[in-house]
C-alpha cells in the first residue's frame, strides 16, 4: 500500500494522538530492555571500572579532580548520544520497514506532533540511561551533580539533537547497514576524541584546534561543568552551537516529513 496523500495538519494539539505515539514507543522499548538499558549500563560499568577505577588508581587527579570523577561525564555523554540516536533511528526505520508508518501518516496528527512524540521517547530513554549510569557510579563513590538544572539541560538538549539526527538517518536508510554508518564513522570517533579521558592541555599544541572544532567537546565540557564544576573552553560557543543545531535540525526534519521523504515509498 502506497500513501499518496497525507491528511492536512489539524488545528490545535491532538493530545490523544500524541500520547498514543509515546505509549506505543515506550511499549516497544520495554519489550527489549536488555538492548535499551542493560547493554549501555554494562558498557558504562566497564568504562567506569577499567578507565576510571583501574587506570584512575594510577592517576591521582586531573584538572583538580579525581580521574574517575573527571571521566564520568564523558562516559555518561557517550551513552546518552548512543541511546538517543539508536532510539530514533530504530523507531522510524522499523515503522518504514514493517509498513505501519502509514497508520501514523493518515492519522489526524500534525508533523510537529509526530516529531515531538518520537523525541519524547528519545528523551525518556536517554534520561533513564543516565540515571542508571549515575546509580552505577554511586557504587564507586563518584556521583556528583553540582548543578542539576544544567545537568538536565545538557542531557535533554543533546538527546534532542541526536534524536533528530536519528530520524533523518532513519528516513534515509535503505537497509540495516546504513543505519550504523553515521555511528561508526562519525559519532563514535568524535565522541572518543571529545575530551572524555583527557583535558585540552594534555594534547600537543598543534592538535588542540581539533578539540575546539569538535562539537562533542562542548557537550562533554558542559556536562562536566554541571557535574563537577570543571570546564575548559568558551561555554557560550557550546550553548550557541546546541541551540542552532536544535533549530536547524528541527526545521529540516519537519521539512522532510512535509515532503514525505522516505515516508511515501
């Protein structure tokens, strides 16, 4: 069945339809708890134990903080990014693959409501993942959040960015292999060199420009400041970059929905 037309966007907010999208996606997440939550928690535990506890036992401090306290925000950000990206890519791709996205397209929902419904589940999964990692870190005595509002901002903002990016990739991908392209060649490499395990001053001078040109550096730096009060580099750039990406990517995803890109095939 091919959907040739999409119902015009209704006036007002369709709260019932929005809640239905959220409830459906939450139900899907809860059917795969190992993949959605247990796997990133185990991954974070290994990072915390090996890089923080074992290696950190040989490094007294970095940036005036215990090494484990320093690396925890970076480990947390790695898992938030992966959780957000995997949630949105898998959600939109499987709707296309199993052909039940047409049910959403013919429902009395605006494009914005469809997108917000997806992002709500992205944020939920990222927040639950973050809480679980904080609980694990508490077992090592390093859970510190100096500014909870700032902490929540970075978790939610970065989740939205990679949730939107995941939607774009989910609409573009033609097979399962293409779903992982961005994660393998962009997200993982940039996040690993974004200051997770080191400060900028630890890099050779001729390599520091790479860190300042890496958006992950500003997100990790922002989360680290919220948790332990340590930051390096201009905070304003990170905030401006985050807001610009959210606006640009939100408009881009809305436009893709409006023209039916990847939806009406």
